[in-house]
């Protein structure tokens, strides 16, 4: 497999173009820890890529801690989830998504 590189200027330009279409979340340092935060086009310089894993898991982007499923006397309105771009995800987090897929999709997992 061929290894390709992108310059820092081109990478910033790519992120600015992607940010026009979808919100970008990337790890940022707060004290001694990293947290995923939304990145705006003017704050691309303080992204912490290639460091330790952020505190949050990718699950926090996929499954909200609470979600309204119904309202009294009204029909629930379900909107499409907005697309998000997540930078700096570690391979262990990506592997955990396979487990979530097997639990939440129509896979082989059967809830006892």
C-alpha cells in the first residue's frame, strides 16, 4: 500500500471545506484531558490529533443520553440525525462500534 501525505495547509483547507457541509468534532485539550468539541473554521489550530484517547467514547455521538420518544396528546416527530465528522478517533473506539452494531442492529444478538 502506498503512503500519501497531506500538507498542514491543505489539511486546514480540507477541514474548512468539510466544515461547510457538516459539523466537525475533534479532540481538544482541557487541563490534563482531551474532550471532543465542535471545531469552527477559525479554531482549527488547537486540535489535538495523535495524542491519547479523549475522555468521551464515540458512543456519545451515536446514542444520546436521553431522547424524547413521545409527547402526551401529540405524535412524536423523528428527525433525521445530522451528519457529523469526527477527527482523531482511535482504533479501539472504532472497533467498539462493531460491538454496538451487533447489539443495536438486526444482527445475531438476542436480548434474553
